[in-house]
């Protein structure tokens, strides 16, 4: 009986700590994936002289190995922000930023869509 009581106490402490660490890891991976995609957009633009039209252009151009996954949603769907291409004489648009489509907030209260 005492052993069971001690096990319950240990589990009640360990499970929330584990869940917090998993959540923090997902938030960190989300930050890193967004940073890598934004860096790839900048590199693509510098090399090609124009903005990419979508994330898949970055993969096809070998700026990313594969389409990154949003760890919060566990999907490779992103909110692709389009904007005017300053390098285009025709005023065409291109991919200027990438955001998460996940609902909710991170552990510090920042909405995932604001990353």
C-alpha cells in the first residue's frame, strides 16, 4: 500500500513535468522551422533575384530538404504570406513570410500565429 502511494505521488509529479517539456520542445521546433524557412526565402531571393511563389519553390530549389512540419499541428501546412516583390519590375507578388496555422498560445502566452 505504501509503495502504491509513493508511486502515485511520483507519477503525479512526473507527468506534468513531462508534458511541459514536450510542449516546450514543440515550441522550440516551431521557432526553428519558421526561422529556417524565412532564411531560405532570403537566400532564394538573393540568388534568384525574385521572391519564391510558394514554400515548394524552396524545396525544389534545394533551399530546404523537405517541406517542414508544424510540430504543433503535426502537419506541413503553413500560412504563406504573399506580398509585393520589390525586385519585380512588373509588380508581381511572392512569398514574403511564413506563419503557423495553429490555434492557441505558447507557454508564455504568445499566439502561435504571431511567431
